[in-house]
């Protein structure tokens, strides 16, 4: 998710203003909240014994991070094709 934060902020710096810039700012805010969720889940799971719900949570968070990476790549490719 740290990669997504840096990638999203780099993309936001490349795109200034307009509708796309606004939406990228909103996406970056959501990525930041998602990263904070990662941190909170890690802190809450530190003292817990291993159980299946933590494994399910880890898989969901991993797939969410992969989805965000794909969305950022799609946005970058669309902007490159239009520009």
C-alpha cells in the first residue's frame, strides 16, 4: 500500500487541476485511509493468537491493495493514451 501512496501522489503531481486532478485527489485520500486501515489492523492483531478471521482479513487487504495498484496503472495508461 505504501507503493500505491507514492504512485498515486506522483500521478497527482503530473495531473494538475481539472476533473481528473480532483478525482485523483479523492482517490489519493481513499488510498491514505486504506493505508491507515492497514496500520490499525496490524496494531489490533499484534496481541491476538492466530485465527482464521485474521487470515481472511489479510487476504482481503492484500487483494484490495492489488486492486488499487491496477486502478492507478489504468489511470496512468488512459492519461498517456489521451495525451
